[in-house]
C-alpha cells in the first residue's frame, strides 16, 4: 500500500551502503543543530510540531496487523475456524482532501481494495476502525473496535511497549465478543534540516562484487576470545588496519540521552556487593563509573592469575605494570594517540596483554575517532517488554527519541565524512521508525531464528511473529521497505530456500555467527547463498573448519589471505558457470 508521508525508495536502496557527505546541497558540513529537549510527560512529536507544519507532514501511527487467525481471540467461537472470518480495516487521515482507505486481511492473504497486494503494516494520522467480518456474509460484522491516533500517542508517551490488546464489541448489542492484538508505533517527523539531510534516494551506494567483511563489535566479541575489548575505539581502529570493510557495534541511549556504544542490556559492578542495573536507567557518567569499577576488578584478577603462574615474579611485575598502563587508556584522545603513533603494529606487539581494555565510547567518539574509510553498521538496542518487566525503569526513552538523538549525532558529526552507514535492530518497530524518519541509509532487520527455546525474551521478543516466523520477517521487510535481513549463519545454511526467498524479494542478506570465523564458512555463503556481508569474529585469525581448537597461531589466515582464497573460488565458480552455459548453447 502507499504511505503518504514516506519518501520514495528507489532500487538503489538495496545496494547496501551509503554515505552522508553530499546530503545537504549548499549546506555547511560544520553546521550543528541541536534537538529541543523533550519534556518527560510528552512524546517527541509535541516538540517538533512546528517543523511538521512547515514541512506539510504530520506524525503518523503505524500498526502491524497479523492474520485474524493469529491475532484474534473470540470468547465464543462456536467451533469456527480462522477461515470463517476476516478483518476489514478502515484507515482515516486528517485533512480535508483525505479519504478513507479500506484494507481486507484474510488468513494467509492481505490485499487493499483497489490497490492490489498490500502489506500488514498500515498507517494513519487520525484513526482506524477494525471489523471482524464473517466470510460467508461480508455484511455480518462479528465485532468492531476503533483506535485513535491520540490514544496510541498517549500510550507510547508513558510506556515502551509496542503491543496493545483491544476488545471487540458487537456493533448493535455492544456485547464483548473477543480481543485483537496489534503492534504499533507513533512516528514523529524530523525537523526540516534533518529531513533534508537524511532524505533519499540513496546515493554513493557502495557496490562491490566481493562479500562485505564486517568486524563484530570491532575485531570480535569478548565471548569469542577477542584480544581487544569489544565495542571500543581500540577494536574499531584495529579492524580498520586488518582491512575490514566496516565494523558492527551496538548503541544504547542512556537516561540523559547520550548514545553510548555497549552491547549488554545491563551492567554489573561491585561496591562491596554485586550491583546490576539496566543501561537505560543510568546516565553517561553513571555507566562510565560502573564500567571503570568493573574493569578494575577484572584487571586485578587477571594480573593476580598471571602472578600465580609466573616463574619469574620480578620480571612479570614489570610487564604487568606496562600492561596496566596500556589498558587504562580510557579516553578517546589517549586511544587515538596510541593507535596513530609511529608503530602500526603496537597492538600485536603486546600479545601478552589478554583482552586489552579501552573505555566505553560515545557514538560521537566513534564517528570522530575512526578512519573515514571504515564503514559503520550501527545496531540500535531497545529493551523488549520482558526486559522492562525485569528491570522496570522510567528512563526508557521512546523509539522516536532514541532514533532522533542517534540520527542527530550522525548528521552533526558525520556530515563531512565519506563513511558508509547502515542501521539495524532486533526491534521491528524501531526498524520502521528508522525507515520512516530517513531514506538516506539502509535499514536491516536482525533476526535470531532457530534459538527461540534456548533464549529468553530479553534481547529478542520471540512473542512477535516477525521475530519467530522466518517468512513473516521477509513479508515485513518488503512491506515496510527495509533493505534486508541479518540472521544467524548456521540456521540460514540449513534453510537455503528461505535465503533464496530473501534474494527473490530483492532483500540484502547478512549473517553472523561462529561459522563466519572459518574460511570455508564464508566461502560457502558466497558460492551457494549469495550473501552480501558477513559479521566476523577474530577478524584477522581465520581458521579452517578442519582445524582443532588448539590450532597454532601461524596456521591462522589473515583477512587479506582469506580474501585471496575467496576470490579464487569465486573465479572458478564463475568459469564453471560460463562453461555450463556454453555447453547448453551447443
């Protein structure tokens, strides 16, 4: 269906990467515009109402409606099946020239009257009426409910939930007949300056025949044994030296609206006793303090362990002091000075330092402190309903605020750079918010299929069909004009038909997981799945799947050597493909 407020997306939006350097014609790249502070009791659209009037664009509510068999629960169904009824949604927009739009949603099929195939993500600026209709008699309305823009705005202003449950009532007797579940987000438009800077279509998209190699949180995650702490400037700059096309990193918004680069949903530190707090409840200063306390304890434990194993305590003490002085660099300036010194291999020279630390950077620090040639895949974290229940906090900002502040930093501190950007999130509504607020950068929907029974709902909300059903995820991306999907590599390798469906729908396909740390794992994805990018741990230490866990360091391949092997197999595959076609012609 058409979205009146959405800027058009051309096919180039699927070319992967985009830079921000030429987005504002005639504008000064040094111009910095600050958002107005949002009052706690109001949503973002209240503070941007003037710009909305100037642009002629109003805020809109986007709702995700599943098939009636999945989202409707009847009190007395009389053994009715889901095919016995369908949903009829009437959407109303504000404005004199607006006309009501009707959408019919059936089980396994969604279509808009007069407009051909439609999506399950619908939008309106005033209200929507949802009717449950008996299939054999379209005039027989089983139940009805109406949702208003103001009602959903009020819910969003005081809660981070994206799920509402509405009661269905019979239109004449007003008897309650059941309920319907809906996912929603109210999206406020950016100010005129940012609207201009982030408008589409994509330009300067990065096109390459080779697979994109993206460093996972730098050169690798801590869980995979990275020798440099994840999500730090040290890790990002080292990934650039190794030749990574980009780095993937996680961004949270603190309680004082500071975009911080950090992965976990909470942080633990010891002040006599262990204290665990959610990231969204902490200010930038509080998060930094807790992180420094936690790192100090880890450093002491590490050096004590080394001392107990040491044969020459005196010599180790000297090395330990050198290591301690190195790992305590926790400011952007200190890190940059270290990495931009005379020695280009200073990190490798300190191989005795395990898990070298650097302080938590802000998003601005990363944009200003890493090479412009290094792309950025920014994963935006947002707490799931289960996380909010476990760590109740009033400091959890709305999706509008989170996206606005992050986009503000990208425009203000990345405007004069040639850096390639891409955004991603496991939160579907946050992806929609990113997509509707800007058309400049690609947006990727992160998924974690195949692990629903092994993980709780704190990082991924598996109660959402888009996070639980692989083909629902594809339909969602197509309907909301997202650029692609990023999933776990082993699941995708075992579900090649799903991967092919992504490519048939013109979606980019990215992968993450342990298999991406092997030469053969990436090679297989290139030849058989046509993946567009691999998020890699141990980025300069690729091993073969035949190698044992204790493989010698000398036997590991650098990224440069791995690329040569992938290029060779690609050329061989292309030659074989051309020969087969030549035989067919003869």
